């Protein structure tokens, strides 16, 4: 099981769930939350990657506004989470990722660190590749389309649900066109298909396939 650590940022302390592998780590991984906080689901995602050999750190970005906040997976939770995410801003979120990546390098004694992010975190993961040169895995990043004109400094792997009402096929295709050398996968699933805490959208088969592809990406670019 993982444990809470504290990251020191210019805007104050940020808690982070750190999950360690049983043996020597292959490298580090920053797990970037959705708009609900570092919930049990996100902590489980970190544990899932730790079980595969990666030291995973999931920063609680919401601590910049309201420490310890975890929101429910409902309309009210979504609305509140979007408000907080907008208050934090993507620039500050990338700064937190950079600090978490530094912590992962220190903990592993290795330079190789990647990111994986979901929804809001999927776009933060994209920005981590563009601004921090971190290999990144972006699951259904809702704001990716705003950054198609920015070059990648590291590889990115993209995952989208074909039934996603928010990220339509034309938006996915635009990302294929912007970065033709990157892997862009789609699944017969909805938005947030990886979130097993939400039975209405969770798609086990798609989640398993995406996770296998994510692991292949990490083994290629991290170790």
C-alpha cells in the first residue's frame, strides 16, 4: 500500500499519494487526477502501476485551493471540480507535475519519469510532454484541442472513447493530424471508461486493453 507524502510548491504544500513497487523501480510515474481529486480510484490507479514496477506519485492538485478535497462522481461534484480546476489553471498544474517528477527522480534514483492523466489530467499530461519533455499517456483529455499548435518535446500516447459525448471523432482526428507519429487509440466506450468507480461509464475490456498499451509505452520510454 502507498502513503501520503508532501510536495513543496511555490503556492504551498500539496499532498501526494506515493505507491512504491515491491522491487527496484523501473522508473517514476506521475499520475494526474480527474476533476474529483485524488480519490480512492486514483490511488488505486497509482497502486496498479506500482504493481508493474513503477514508483507512482499522484499529486492532490486541489490542495492549492482546498486541501484534502475529494468530490463525488456526480453532476455537483463535476461542477465543483471544474470550478477548482479552472481556479488552479493549467500552468500551475504543470508546475506541480514538474515538482512531482522531481520527487519521483529522487525516490527512484533515476532520471526517467513519465506521466499518465485522465480527463482534465489527460490535458495536463499532454502539456507535460510539450513543456517538460516528459513521456506522457493522455486518457480522454478534454482540453487537448486547445494545444494542437504546440510541438511535443516527448512522446505521447492518446486514449479516447468512441462514445464520448464531449470528445467527438473530429476532435480525435485533429490530434491524429497534429501529431501523426503518436499513438492514438479509440475504444467502443464512453468518456471516463477507465474509472471503475463509475459503473455507468466503466468499460472493463477497454480499460484492460488501454492499460496494456500504456504499459508497453512505459516500458519503451521509461524502462
